[in-house]
C-alpha cells in the first residue's frame, strides 16, 4: 500500500449508521412565537426611552417612535430571509450570501448584542427594584414609620445605591440562569405567553391611565424632532465632541439621534430563531407573528416613551427616573398616592418578569448562536463536549455567562454605558443581515415565499428598492454610530475582533482534526444521510424497540434491552439525538461528527457485539429531546422506547415530558411503553397514550358487587360490567364540568387518603412479557402517564 493512502473497510464490515437531515422539532402557534420574541423585544421598553432622552434631549420619544416604525421594515427583511431555503438567523444567511469571513464578522457583532442583552436587562430590572425600595423608604420616612437607623434627616431616609444594588441584582440573576442552563432546564413557550398576558394587562392600564392623565392635565407633546430641538449630551457626541457637525448638518444630527434610539429595536434575531418551530402554514403564521410583534412593540415601547415625557415633570424625569422610566410614569399619574404606589409595584413585578426572562433569553440565544457556529466546524470539539452529568453545552454556557458577568462588573450598573455599547451589536447585526439579503436577491434566482416590498421590474431585471432602502438606512446609521458612540465603537470593535480571531483560529485547527474524525467515522460506519426516518430507511420491522443513549461510559439502558430481547423477533434501534442550538436550521446538509459522538456509536456497537446481537444506529438532530424521541418512535412504529434515568429529573418527570410530546403529535399516533432504566438495572414502565388502567383487585370486586346488586332489578338483566364503569366515568365528567374545584378536591383527597395499600403499578413475576414483548423484571412498576 502506498504511503498516504487510506483503507476503507468493505460495506459489509461496516455498521450502517443512518443520519437524519431533518431536525425533530416541536411546533408552536404564531401567538406563542410572538410571545417569545416580545419577551426579548419588549424588555427594551423599560430602559430605551430614558437612555435616548439622556443622549438627545426631550425630543427623544419621536425618534423612539421612528425606530419602532422602521422596525416594521427590518422585520420584513427577516421574514424574507426565513421564507427562503437559507435558515438559521444572521450567521447562516450571511454565510450563504457573503461567505465565511463575513459570516464570522456578523456573528461576532451578533454575539456582542446577545452578550450585552443580559447585563442591560438584569441591571434595568435592578434599577426598577432598587428605585421602588428607595421610594418606599422615603414614604416611610415622611410618615415616621422608619427607625432612626434608616434616617439621615428629620424626614429623609437612607437610600440604597442605585447602580451598585442594580449590579448586584444583575449578577445574582445571571448566575441563577447560568445554573438553569447548565442543568438544561428550558424556558417553555407557555411561560413566555403567561408573561405577555400579564404585561398586556399592565400596558392597557398604563395607556388608559396615561391618556386620562394627559387629558385631565392638558399635557403637551414633546418638542418636534427637528435639529433645533436636539440637545446632545457630551457622551452622545462621542468622537465628534467639540465639533459643530451635529448642529451644522441638520440631517447628520437627525441620524445621530436616530442611532441613539436604535437599541429600542433589539430582539429581531429571536424571530429568525423561533421561525423553525412555527406551525404550518409556516410563512403565513410567521407573517402573523411579525404583525403582532410590530404592533405590540410600537404601542408598548413607542407610545409609553411618549407618555413619559408628557406626564413626568422635567425636573425629575431624567435625574431620578431615567433608568426606570415606567416606574416614574406610574408615580405621576392622577389619583391617590396609595393607588399609584400599588400600580408601581405591579410595574416592577412585570418588569422583573420580562427583564429577567430577557437575561435567560440572552444566554439561550448566544449559546444557540455559538452552537450553530460549532456545528459548522468553526469551533473545536472542546466547546461541543457535553457536560458529564447534565449533557448540556456547559462550556459554551460558561463562556457566555463569564462575559456577561465581566460586563456587569466593569459597567457596575451604569445603564447608559451598557446602552451605548448594546446599540453597536444591534445595528451591525441588522446591517449584515440586510446586506446579505440584498446580495441573495442577485445571487439566488429561485422562488421565494415572500419579498420585502417595493420591487421595480424593468424587463427581466427586478430592482429591490425597498430592501436597498432598508440596508442604506441601517448602514448609514451604523456608520454614524461609529463616530458618535465612542464606548460602543471601542468595546464593540474590540469584542468583534476578538471573537473573529477566536473563530478563525479555532476553525483552522478544527478543520485538521475534523478530517481525521470524519475519516475514522467512514472507516467504521456506513453513513447514510436521509431526509426522513421510517421503517424502510432503517430496514426494520414494525414493533421494534428504540433505545436512547447519550453516555458512552454508562450504556446500561442498551445493556438492559439487549439482555432481554430476541433480535430475531424484534429489531433494536439505538438512537442518539444531536441537540441543535436555538435558531439552528430545519435541515442539515452536512453534519460534522464530534469525538464524543464517535465514541458513543463505537461503544454501542461494541456492547451489541458482546451480546452477539445486531442493532441499527440512528442519529437525529433535535430541538427538544422528548419531541425527537416520540417522533422517531412513532415513525418507526416501535412498541417500546427505552431510556436511562436522567440526571436532572425523575423517571416520573421524564414520562410526563414524553407523554406531553406524544399528545402534541399529529394523527395518526401509536401507543407505546416508555421504560426508564435505573443504573442498578431496575426499570419503571409507563404506558404512553390511552390505555386500560391497571385496576386493583378491590376495584374489580367493587364493580362486580355493583353489577350483582343492579342485576336484581328486572329491567337491568342486560347490564354489563363495562356499563357500570362507563356510567361512573360519565358522572365524573358531568361533576367536573359543573364544579371543577370541588371535583378536583375530592379526587385529590381520594388519591392521597392512603386507603390503597398496593403500589401505583403492577409488579410482575420473572419471565413475564408485557404486550410490547419486553420481559419486565420483578422490580419494575407499571405507571400511568398521559
């Protein structure tokens, strides 16, 4: 054999490994998608107005409104990008249009946006809470309710340091959500929707009370957004401080003011990330979500900023309430002070929920972006290695959280500094995305689901007028910001350059290592990439067993199945789910295997060979592990799904999540049994889907006694045991509909009164085989789930 040549084993000697191209996703309504985006986008309403007014003066609300109107156009660009073949947010779109170098630059700017979202949201939440505490202390001092230790004068209370306390709060919230993400506890769309419901109540009260206050007092609109009404602070002039450029060139001043307000438009990237999970018809629902987001954010962020300038006196608006503007708005409404304080508490609670959620979203979003970059081979395997206990991308989470904690400590709760830097990532990520879409208009001539209007067609050439105008506005604003936001320019350029350097070096090293890993995978496995997964794809029979594995060191679930299954009668499929970062694509054309995955597949084959049995191997990319397991189990028509015990939840919790995922499946969906295998070899089984309950002996005797008693009546001679059960269930349903709480209380009391001595499930003797064909050990228990 010549030097440098490579030997590939024949197909017959390699184990077949099917790699799914389509990502296993859960799907949500456009209302939930809009709620997820608004939890990120709406958080800027709590701090954008104060930051903008500090920079440009009292005319700031008009620029906030202008930014919110312009966000309609920016959102249209994202809708077009999501409707194309290229999915996955800024990184994937820019890479497709402009290549890897520009993609790494764009994702570096985007990371700066995400990294700063957490600190500015956490600090803002701290400002609202600290401001409320100081207000309550002052009220207590005026009424003589405070002890002398908390007073510094006759009727003056000691105040908590706003920036310091806000920074401490932001640090605590960031550490909390770091730990949640390390454990892999995901935020559900249900929580996002509930937060938005509560926020909507606050917004309706705020607007209604605010407009009534304006009418009652006869308040005036802010000064018009013309150059003569702009009053830039020294920091807002940035590198142009000492010059007269802002006042000499009127349009330049307008662009400066617009640039200082652009941070109100954050959160657009979240729309691209949530797009892949929007239910069918995807494009129609995506546009619906975009409209809901646009209207809600315009009303919340834009109108509330306008009302704040009209209602809060000039003497306290910026000096006192700059960083918690909505709280100040609540305090200066018409009405009794008690009612205003109660409403301010409500505002703080809503702000805490939304802003704290934005901290978590920033960690999830930035982790997802880096995961997407890692999946493309830009980051090394070191970053992709899962946590030994929780199986999460802990190293990426640690990197993101470390940068956020560093940002909070350096800024020490200064919202203005954070807002200045935050705008850099926001505007440049939008600029790169719009430029990429402009290039794709010329580069990709295929059919699109939707296009940004206006488009002028001359012969066979189509001129994207609307898209070009959006790009030109973004690019001009971003360029102006480079000269007027010194903090943002210095920190943003340094951060972007640092991340770009890391990406470039890591990609170069990864390419060399990945070539070896890919060759080893091809030597040991017969790789087959498939768009969809079915029985024919894996060449197996219905009624098989699906085994989920994730830890090469402890494949006890696979060993449990191999020891109890005759593979001549039932096929075994070993599945590994590759968890996709938030905002990943819906389809993967190329999949780069990590060293961890290679070890996992090699171990699975080794264990199967030690039992002298054959297994089929399957890897699927997934957005949610439980949705992936259930979708694959349904597609392969298995009768049993087997998994090891999770390190972060109990067997009952795992079964509940599997049951919820099963309920979300479209019809037809098949029942199966979910087995959770303990490290000691014991097993618990849960029937997924409708099934006959495991009745206790006394239940069966009770039904029989009732049947005997009813049969004594002449007209009940045709009564069956099933009739009694059906009637009892119908009565229960009627009672539940009539009085839900009373029925729940009675049922809960019955379930907890301890009158059943038998376990919740059935214990089977040795050698028993359930309807799925798998022998169940004596220690296992059959339990109900959804």
